[in-house]
C-alpha cells in the first residue's frame, strides 16, 4: 500500500483538476437482495458510530450521550453523559477508536462546551472503555472556537496511524485563513494526542502546529481511500456549493476568499461542487463483499439531500459518476458506516431545526444486510426537481428559495438565521443599504457574499422583495 507521503506527491495535479458540478444526481438502488432493519428509534441525533472488536457497537448522540449497542439492542444506560453545550447543531460530535483499541480500550470524543453566555469551545478528549462505561478522561485539545452552527467535527484515524480532526469556522469567517487559530481547519495528532513532528506548520512562527490544512467552512466528512491513502473531505458550502475535496498536506481550501468553483492563486477548488446543497455528513469508502455494487465507491451521507451519494472514482482519484441511493426514504442521513460483516449502518438526523422535521420514531439507527431471501428495492419514482437559478432567473421568490431560504427560511420568514421581513434590520442601517449587504455578505455573522452566485440585477430583486414585504 502506498504511504501517505507517497500519495501526497500526486495531489497537486489532482486538486487542480476541473471540478465536477452536480445538482440532483440520478436515483439508483442496490441490486443485491437485502433486508432493512430498524435497530433503534427515538434517538436524538446519532452523530457517529464505531464497531468494537467484541461485536458490540458504540455511538454518540449529539445531546451528549455515548451509547452502546449489544446484540442489536441499544443499552438503556449511557456509557457516558457529557455536559455538552445544548444548542442547534452542536453538542457531542465525533468519535474514533484508537488503533490499539483492542488492547487499550482507548477512544476519542469531540464535543462542545459552553464557557459563557454566548461563548463556546470545541474540545477533544480521550477515554477508556471499561465494560459498558467510559472512564479516565484526558483532555487532548481545548479552546477551539465553536458556535451553534459550523462546528464540524469528524474524527478519523488515517493509515499513517495519525488522528485527523475537522473543525468548522464557527461562523467566524476571519479564522479559517489564520494559521494561529484552530477553527476552519483539519488538525492532525499522534495517537497519544501529541503533535506529529512532520505536520506542515510545526516550528513556523504565527502558526499552530496541529494544523494539517486550512480554509475550511464546515467540514463534517473525512475518509481515506484504501490502497492509496488519499484523504477525501466533505464540507458544507455557502449559498449551496457543498464540496468534496482531496486534501493535501498544508494546502489552503479557500474559505472565505473563494467558494463554489471560483479560483484564486494558492487555493484549492473542490473535486465536486454540489448545488443545490446536499449537506454532506460522514464519508465512507465501502470495502466489503456483501454489496459488490458499492465496493470501492465513496459513499456520502447527505442531510439536506436526504440520501446517500455513491461516487465512482477513477484510478487517478477523480470522480467519474455520481448516483443517489435511498432518496427521501428515511430523511436526513447523518452517517453511513460499514460493519465487519459488510452490512451498512445508517443514522438519521431529523431533529435539526429548522431543516429537520421529526416524525414518529425519529431519529433512527438502521442496518442494511445482504440477504439472498431479501428484496431488491426499485428506484422510487423521480425526485422532485431542485430549485435552480440561472443568470436569467428573474422571479425573486425562486431566487430566494435557491439562495437564501436555507438560512433565513422560506420566503425569508425565519429559519436557521433570523427572518428579514419584520423587526430591525441588524446589518443594514436603512433599507437602501440592502443591496450592499447582500452583495458583500456579513463575514462576522457567517453570511457569505451573494456576489458570484447572483447577478447584480438578482440582488436588487431580492432587496426589492424585502423592502416591499417590510413596507
């Protein structure tokens, strides 16, 4: 197998490739007969799951609980309950088992802690699993800027034995380009939590030695390609423009200077740009034999996309084809993972205001098992056409639905961010300033600029819509 160092030598050429742009990929279905099992219902945002050597499973619930699955049943008593900050899209997140877990029982958790009324930090800690309990906490890193949005945070061990950690920009867009800050980055640690001597910024003045790559917005997926060591990353983009990136040691992925397919000297554009947003979560390279049609593919759990994308890659590591599995079958999918027997485990994430609309039984832990006596599911109809805009689009409601509603809610009536039709205009001193605010964005508040996505005429249409509705 190629080493990480060898694989990284070819990444600059790959990263410079023309990005693939996709909207709604064609729907597909598993061709292997299988059965679908609901292992648990009524969960609260299962965020990450890992398989233990003794046949059990362990997973995090974002509310702050670590749970164990034994013989297909979730144990009632949590292995650990953390005082994680309770808020929208934050709390308990990443989980990774140490490479020597079978011997030591050590694992790592990432979670958000509240420090003040509006002050949060992302931290990573190490624990030891003793029976059904996590004990002996040890802080590995703390004080990383966090917020109720854009926190990351995926943990993955690489084939080099190192621990990689993603951090979001915490809605603080001044941070991802600053090497003396840890938000908006991918970080790299030794298995004991120390900093590897070969990290790219070790010994450089004004830079944190933990940084592996930077310029990230909200990365929630990491996966190493077996056999090559190539590191793929998924992150949520601004105004749609979600990304799948091929990560190079020390590289700059552009946020907030560039996004979508824009280019700038010394910055990487994504391998895949996804518009409308699919909100990618966990990434997985499927290696099992239970589902041959998935073997070697990069699987992308999608939240807003309510599906799993199957990405076919060429020998050069570049994407060649994308399809969509299980579209709107279970709703928002936070993670997909492969069990030792090749079965697939998925966690849903419907309790995410304002996008998630929980139904009875949500959230769920689902297992898909290859079974000769099982069924082959047909592709369930055609997906509803996504809201798309072109430079010729002149209907303000269509423009708002495509570019603004993900944050500000349908018709700008309020969602993840505040509504814009009532109350004080926080960043526009008067209604006449709306065009400039929309055009330039508000970096300190996590609002990206609409310039580059919308024409000046379309920005004026949105501003006129707000002024008319407010009047």
